[in-house]
């Protein structure tokens, strides 16, 4: 079901860059540049401070933005609650200005009751139990700072008076906010209320479709146009022959320090031939996804990118 409106994005392996112990920044830049040449529509980076150490997300996007012209640049996802909202609004506005309005900001919250993830909040003097409400307040503050001058705010977590952030983002309403949620009712309502887009890694295309319809209904009930919200899927894959599949399973087990079976039980991971993987991907497109963020479970990310581009092109995508 080739569709020119479908955006295929590529996750840059900023975590693997740290895990390898090698300083090879050119590899990340090369992957982003090649993705643009091959016709992918976006590149993405993850975020973590200490739980899963990686190259800083916004620094990476600035470097990639300087070496690309067309692809959109996104975070999938970013722990906004760990940052001061005024500083974060300033950084993102500057990044949007530098890149000519190409930034998409995916916001997530970290896994609850995961000691390493919760320690990121505690070491900064923050309560991990309040991370979702903190994130909502960060979104509210940033949007006001991007759209208004002389902003004052008295909130549960942040208060300030008479703040103006310059430059404003190039994008007229500010940087689009992509809100993360799987099949959790309060999360789906949060997407409908706050999100310019929805990002998730729901394991079932059918469940994805059900959640998407709920979001659209919640948006209508809140007085928002459901068509203003963009649906996406975060899609981890290992594709090709048997060796590629085994390599991918080993890659994910090492990344999460648990068995592949445990990883696949917790999140969307698709393995098989390229046709099998794309068949599964298309089920999400049929259910309403319009951006697919591809995360390659592979040691050679550039080779996986090239193979993926060839397979998508063969199926009528990336044209």
C-alpha cells in the first residue's frame, strides 16, 4: 500500500555508540546523511542520562541538522521532566531555528518502578512518581514560551515571572510535540489533549488501531480536530536471512541485558525476511500510522539501512 504521505524514519544508534566504547561520531552522521539520500523522511534519537548512557540527544540533532537539508529531526523519546522547561524551550527553539524548522519533539516518561530509570530523577532532586505531571507542565510552559512574550507561570513544579525566549521556533505554532503512550487509558487521553502526534510501540496492529480510534474520539470530545493529530509507530526490527535475525536477537538481548524473549514480550520487535517484516509494518499503516520510526537491531547499522531502503523501494515505498 504505497503512500506518498507515509514517512519512514530511522533511529540513530546513540546508545550503541557508547556501548561500543569507541569514539566514532562520523558513523552517526554518515547514517543520517545516507538516510536522507535514500529517501527516508526523518531521523530520530533516544534520550537517557545515566540509565542507558548515550550521546546527548539535542547535541546529536544539532550535528545532524548541520549535515542534512531535508529530513526531519526528532526525539523518540525525550525525558522532558528531567530538564528545566525554560532552558529546554530555549534549546529546542534554537535548534528549530538552526535547522530551518525541522524539529519534532517526542516526549516520554521513563519506565515506572525501574530502579535505573527512577534514579535519573532522584539524582536531580526530582520525584519519579511525579514524572508525568511534570512532563505535562513542561509541555504547557514550552508552548507558551514559543508563542508568547513576557510569560509568567505559577505551577506545581515551576514558577517564574516575565520571561521571553528568543529566538522563537521557525515552525509557526512552535516545535510539534509527539506524546508517547501505549495502551494506557490516561496516556491515550493525554495524547488527545496535548499531542500534535502520538508515538508508541504497541505490539499488535489491531490494538494500535483500537487505541488510535480512542485518541481520535477523546480529541473530538475535548474540542480538538482529530485530523490535527499524527499517528506513528516505533518499530524495532531484525530483517533478512537467518543470520540477520539471530544477530538482531542477540543485539537486543545485550542492549537490555535480558533474554530476547523477555524483550519481545515487553515491546514491539519484528523479525523475519524483509517481506515478512514489511507485511507486519503495513498492518500498522492500514490501522492509521503515518510515520514509522525504524530501529535496526543490527551490528552494522549502515548495512541494515541500505537493505531496508532496497526492500521498501521494492515494495513501492521511498519513491
